[in-house]
């Protein structure tokens, strides 16, 4: 009984971990009577004796009603705690695909009921730029496309993988879907193309059509096979001239692990470019 006079029928028991729990049967008179509550209490305690705990049933019912949109919110909130080595930029990327494509198309579906046919239709709709029935209330128009469909399904699958690790889901429905090829291509310059590229840069630099620093940036990218952002954002603190290499900290690269620097060897031609840049750097922290 509460000080306000409100009366509630409850049972107490210990769960699998021997933690003591209270479970509410219901409020007196709405519609429970003392006799009805006793009968229900005996039923529930009998279930507890066989390992069927009422609080677990309540959790299951709540999970069964959880929609894809609600799971997305939980994933984006709790996922970074479970996966601390995943980069913030990757989480932002996931957030974009989940909010822009998954939630509008699939957000209203209970996540435990999502099945293969719905995912096949989802992939087709995003790939062909078909708008969801439930459009976002604000923000730019989301058009989709083949690449968006590939990445959106990949993010959705990662979310279900996380849900399985949290014992929220038993299976990943995305694994039964044949996914679109992401369209990636490996394209390398031939020796003749490379010669023409460098010859053209030399001509453009000599005639002052392009800035010499821009030309050197392109040369370093070509010589090292580093990513554009790794060279454009290169700092002097990341240049190990004594060992002729670049040492990029974990936050500046996507390979080699989240806790290890990425080493990029520098040829003599690269070192000549570095020294040329050093003469023009002044007090700048950037190469």
C-alpha cells in the first residue's frame, strides 16, 4: 500500500542471477481483487519455479514491439560504447545511411519481424531512388542510388550484428539477401599514362597554370599511393625524415588498426619533394 492509499499486488522472487526482483500483478480494484491476485501470484511463482521468469516475458514483449527506428536510435547511442575502436567518422556515416534510407523505408516495422522480402524491396527501392512512403519532415531530398543501397544494407546488417551481440535479436535477416555489387573498380595507370601525367604537370607548373605546391601534392600521392586526405593534411610532425617515411597517427588513416600508426616509405624522389616543401613552409604545421 502507498501513503496515498493506492494498493498494488506484487510478488517477490529471485532471478537466474539470484537477484531479488519485485513484479507487479496489478492495482487493487482495477480489476484485481485479493483472491484473483492470489491465484495469479501462485501461477507466476509456479512459472518461476520452472525457470519462466515474468520480468523476462515483459522484456520479450517490449522487444517484440520495438521498431527498426527505435533500434536504430539505440544502436547509435549504445553501439559506440560496445565498439570503441570504430571511428567517429564511420559512426557518422552509419547515421547518415540509417536515417536517410533505413528509417524512412523500414522504421515502422518491428525489428524482430523484418524479413527477407521486405529487405529485397528496400534494396530495390533505394537503388532506384524510389522515395519512402514516410518522408523525413525536414532536410534535403534523399535520392538514393546503387551505392546508397549497398551502404544502407551494410549498415543495417552491422546494426543487427550488434543486436545479436546484445542478445536483442537471434538472427540477422540481412544475411539472406543477395546484395548488389558496390561497383568498385581497380584502375591503375599504365606506364605511358603515368609518363603523360607527370609530363603534363611539369608543363603546367612551368607555365604557372597550377601552383607548384599542388603539383607536388599530386606527385606525392602518386609516388606513395597514399589517400588524398592523408597527403593534403600531412603535418611536419608526421614526417620521419631520418628513416625516410611518413608516420600517420591512427586518427589520420583507415588501415593498420585503430591503435597503430601507418608507416608510408618515402623514395628519394619523395624526399626531394619534402625538402622542396620545407623551404616554402615557413612556420606552418602542414607540409
